[in-house]
């Protein structure tokens, strides 16, 4: 009886070990895919609308964080994801340069052009911002 019990424990332990290895492999693949997708979207900026796009009025409030600005842009369908916008801003020449004001932006602008406008280094569709 002892040998049978030991054999059952060994077999069950082997199956458990294999299940853990499979779960770890799936987790690693899922994490790798997620990290790749996030990085791809950070560095491969695409406008939300091809061609002319639609003009949208955006108000950036005094003291708004980059994430809050990103959420505003996301709600207005100017960018896809506020978290990606935060990383793009941190890696751009516009880091800590975004200014409050009222802007007219287009869904045809990529994140870099939006940041340039919000930083005051490029005119928006209205020909400038009105602070």
C-alpha cells in the first residue's frame, strides 16, 4: 500500500509541476505580448483619423497633470490611450512643456503634433491658442 501511495503522489506531483510550468510559460508569453504592444503604440504614433480628420475643441485646465491631459484627449477621441500619451510625453522634447489653454485640434494629428501644439511650439487649427 505504501508503494502505491508513493507512486500516486509522484504522478500527481509530476502533473502539478507540468501544470505550473505551462502556466508560467503562458504568463511569460502574455506579458511579452502586452509589453511589446504597449511599446509599439508608444513609438508608432498614428492619428485617430486618416486624411483631414475632424476639428475638436479641447480645454486644458491650469495645473492639469499629463495623465489628466491624456484622459481629456482620449475622451475627445484625439488619442487612443492616456497611459501611452504619458509615456510619449516623458520621452519627447515636450516633457513638462504642455500649457493650459483652449485649443482646436484635429483627429488627423498624431500625438507628437498634439504635444507640439499644447507646448506652444506649433499653431493649432485655429491659428494659435487662446489662454
